[in-house]
C-alpha cells in the first residue's frame, strides 16, 4: 500500500499535527493513468491509538497494512495525545480533539484523497483510550459510521470510579475539564449514561466490543457493561479471548477481526503481500 504522512496546521488542535494514512496502491497490470484517474472511492477505517500513543502506533506495532491491503481499505491514523478524544478548551490555545476528527480531518481526507464519504463505507475502531473515542464518535455521530469496534475498552460509570486510586488523577482532570461531575455527566464523554439513550435508536452503527480475560484494567468493566447493555437491549456484540491482557498481541488479533467484520467477504489479495 501507499503510506501518506501529513503534518499540517490544525485549527481544532491549535497547532501542527501528524496523521498517517494507508492508501490502496497501483494494481499490477493496470496503468498509472487508469488507476489514479479512475475516480474510484475506497472505504475508510478511522483507527485510533491508546493512552501514551500517537499516529505511528498501529503501523509500528501491528500488521494493519497487510489486512487493509487485502480489503483495499484506506486507514487513517491520527494523533490525539492523552485527550480521551474529547475537547479540552482549557489546554494551551484550545485542543479540540473531538471536533478535530469530524470537523477537520474528515473533510481533509474526503476532499483530498480517494475516500468514500458514504456512511456504509466508513468505520471507526480503537484500542483502550482509542476504543473510548470510537464509542464517543459512534454515539455523537451515528450518521457517519457503519460500524464501530472498541478493543479493551467499554463505557464506564465514572461515579463508581471516583474513589479508585488507579483512576483518580485522570478522572480529576476529566471533571475539571468538564466543569465538575454534573458537567461531565452531561457531556459526550459519559457514554455509560448515553448507552441508555442510544439503545433504542435504529440508526446506531453496528457495535463490537472485545476484551482479553486477563486484562487487569478492563475485563471487570467489560463484564459489567455487557450485562448493563444487554439489560437495555443494546444491539451490540461482545467478544472475549482467554489468556490475553491489555497488550498488542491481543490488539493484533482484534484488528484482523474488526476489518473482517467491517468488510466481510471482500478480499483483493493486494500487491505487497
């Protein structure tokens, strides 16, 4: 596949930012003129990194290029610091991570690259914090995505975590950013409560949640949310895998599964592999 690295000034993020994009490459036996001028539009996967990560993670630590090549799938991998893919107006000049993806990066990709803007051709996935972001985008913009795959992350009830020392610092920053607990509960980040509102919607994207059974950070939350979602009648599928923790060996399995579920039966073979 072709790899495009963009570094550009982002209005939403208040400065330069980086994004890696995988594009289908020239098929053998087809002329460059035919391929590049065809006007063909390809499906798009918006693929989000986790805490401490950036736009390089998925390329460095997984074989996503191989799986995308087989499906002729554009993969867009942005950076979002440790924002939870939320807007942080109090950071620097303002760091609007939530708005960046939908209001800036999507128009850029659709306008400059052979990417299909159709809902049925757009998918979003992420690991850990990236899974949190993927869920938020699915709930805020169900009209933009056909399906969502959250790896090692599910909606969590912040009210049950306020006394947990593991989450204390991060939750305090979340609450400060939202203007307090009530502000957070009313925000798009509170996907636990939003799940009850989304459960009955017919336009909700297909939802997939996965977690390793040895994940010390998320497996208990995964089981709790699964029971909660099922009690609400949320249309979602849940997958758990024995023996895996919060780790790239697991996410390597998940990205294969996600792409196969997003585009079942579509396989071109590609050039590079």
